[in-house]
C-alpha cells in the first residue's frame, strides 16, 4: 500500500478542519493548476502518435500502469516489447494486445531484483536490432507496509538492495541499452515513472522515497543533456493509482484507474518534460509542497506518526492471523 501519498492527503486535510474551507481551497488550487498548466506547456515537445520508431518497450508491463502504457502505445500502432518477471503473465498480456490491437509483440522475462549480468546481457541482445521509438521505465517495487530502515533485511524480497536494483539499476541499464540508437536517429522518447514520494517526506519508506528521488533527478538532467539531440526524456511523479503496488481498491478523483492515469499522462508527456501526469495528483502535490516548504519538520513528524500507527495496526493484523 502507498501509505506515503495517503498520509500526505491526511496531513493536508487535517490542516483545514472545515470541509467548506477545504473544498474552497481545492477549487482555487485546481484553477491555479489549470492556468499554470496552460502557461507552462510547450506545444508538441513530442508527438507520440507520429511513430518515433516501430517498437515501444515497457518494463513491468503485465500489471497496473505498465500494462496500461503497453495497451495505449499498442493502440497508437507501436509493436510492443513487454518486459516483466512472470512469463505466464507476459504471454497472456501479449496475446491480449495482439488480439485487440493487431500489432506484433515480443516478450522478455527479466527479474530486475537481481543484478544478474547474464540477464542484462540477454536483454541487451534481445533489443539491439529493434527500431525502438519509446521506452517506458515503469518497473518498481516498495515495501508492502511501513518499516524502519534497520528492519528491512527482516523482510525477504523487500531489502534495500532489491529496491535499488528494481527502481534505479533497471532504469539506468535499460536507458543505456536504448538511448544510443535514439541519439543516432535523432528521435525517441523515454518515460521514467517516478513517484510523489520523491518530493515529500517519506519516513518508514526511506529507501523507496530515495530511489524515486534518484529517478526524478536522473530524468531531469538526462533530458537537459539529450533534448538537443532529438531525444525527449520525461519523468512522471505519480501519486495514488489503483494498482497492485498501491493497494488501492476503488478509483476516485485522487486515485484513478491505470487506464485513466496513462491517457492523461501521455497528454502531459506531449507538452512537458516533468509532470504528475494527472490533475488529481497535481492537486495533492501542490498542496503538499506548500505545506512541506513552510513547515517541513512538522510535516515529516506528522507523516511519521501516521505511518507508525499504520505499522502498529499491520503488525497486530499479522499477529491476529498467526493466532488463528
């Protein structure tokens, strides 16, 4: 569950106890965001529909945001390279895309939680002869509940090394494989999926937040390096989306479905180089950034207090399950 975004929502709401005050503030900020979006947008940074290459590559392509990106890019006419760790789910997703959009697909099984050089060598060889126009570095992992840094190693499969491998190393390596050909032909798009956790206090999700800060910083500087060479790099700082990773079960204005989020995000990608991708996430990000700027210590303490409470409840639930 993405407790960090949930806690920031709670922090923001607690500051404005009156519902009417909160609603009025939301309306005003939405208007500000819409105006800001129009002013800051640059027309046609990149037009994905014009086909930047024959193939698009998506990591973490069998669930959530990654799967939605794969479907949306296939709808635009791109042949799809789907990269994920579960071959059965890869085959099912590929079959679904081929049947629905009449495009070709290629699947590559890869478990990014390891730093296996043979796996990366195989990945590179699978991709090197393809005309790739779009790369979506989407794969990511986090803890399934709040945890102190020193407790991470007690959670199999959720170690800090695993998070660094999945959230950072996979993005850097995939980019290094695909970027040279994009530079050579002077066109291409790389979308790196970050998180609002990169811009907010994330105690008890310390490593996750830090890895996402790396994604955001890496993407912004890489964009500056290569935009003059015809390659656009965009970073999405996503908030809550109804996905397996977030644990959100119902959609809302603040937590859209993956399909709704991706359709909005692709529109943002065509106009900006860094965005939250969705108006509801922009709203939360704007308020949280203002609150964090003025009272950083208080905000961090409030988040820590809420996450500690969630951690206690989670431990109690686990103990109750063990006793049954």
